[in-house]
C-alpha cells in the first residue's frame, strides 16, 4: 500500500536550478572558465558532482574549491533572495494529496538556501520533515538520503514513491529500492529516465498516477 511521497526540492517544488547554474557560471567565469548549460547538466544534474572543480588546479584543490563554493553560495543566496515562487501547480497538488499521504522533502539543497527559498513559498506545512544536504554524508546519486528518510518514517521502500526531476535524483531513489516518477524541467528534459516508474509532463498529473498506484 502506498503511504508516503518523498519529494525532491529544486526543480520539482521550486524553480531554482537555473539560478544555481547562473551563480556557478558567474564564479567560474571570474576564473576564466566558461560553463555551458550542457556541461552544468552533465556534471551537476546527471553526475551529481561540482562544476566548480573545473577551475581547481592541482596541488591545493580542496582549499581552492572551498573558496569557490563560499563565493558561489553567497551569490546564489542573493539570487534566491531576489524572489521566487513555487512551481506552477505545486501548491494545489500538495493540497490534494496532504490528507492521503505522508509527505517529506529529501533535497541536496543546503539548509541556509532551503530556508530562504521556503520563507517565500509557504509549502513547508505540507511536509512531515525535510532532509537537507547537511543531514547526510553522501550526495545524490548516492542513496543515503533516501535510505535515511525511509528509516525516519519507519516505512518500507514499496510503501513510498519519490518525485524527482533529474537523472542523479532518479538514480539515488532507485538505488535505495524506491519507485520514482520524474517530472523533467527545461534543464533536465534531455536526461536518461528509463529507470523511472513514470515520466510526467506536469505535476498536475501526479494525483492520477497515485490513484492508479493505490488501487494496485
């Protein structure tokens, strides 16, 4: 029986991935490194690695990378603070599902950014809890975050469904033994989603899928 929905955040609940790309590309440009959208999609959204590593030289890599991350995160913070809203259809979909399913967020978003984002969206009351990047050691596509969410909820994998938008998120979910539906956005639409239970065109299609799964 389907009991819970585990939601990704960036690209599913909120349209933030283009801002993360913008911040990363800007910081790399200051180091004379050009980051294309295609490279960002491949490195960050598919492989789950940091595109900032493109600017890191041998010898003192960890220190250089940390400096770049701090600068990127500061810029990303200012971009988020400029204002954003939930993805179209998210609020009404969550409203439809809140009484039927337990819902949590499992994200690679850092806590400070997550707080800024959801001060503006009003979505957090829909969720039982959230797991942000500081809550686990290994980022997606490693399954740790989803396995931790299952443990905290006390549920089995076949009692849950994950909603993701990227290849790395899909891989993290399936490696944890979870079923995953994918709602691609502009940056992730070209990804390999063959492992997905279903690829949806819009979040408004999710309630019908859940009704179908709950009747099985």
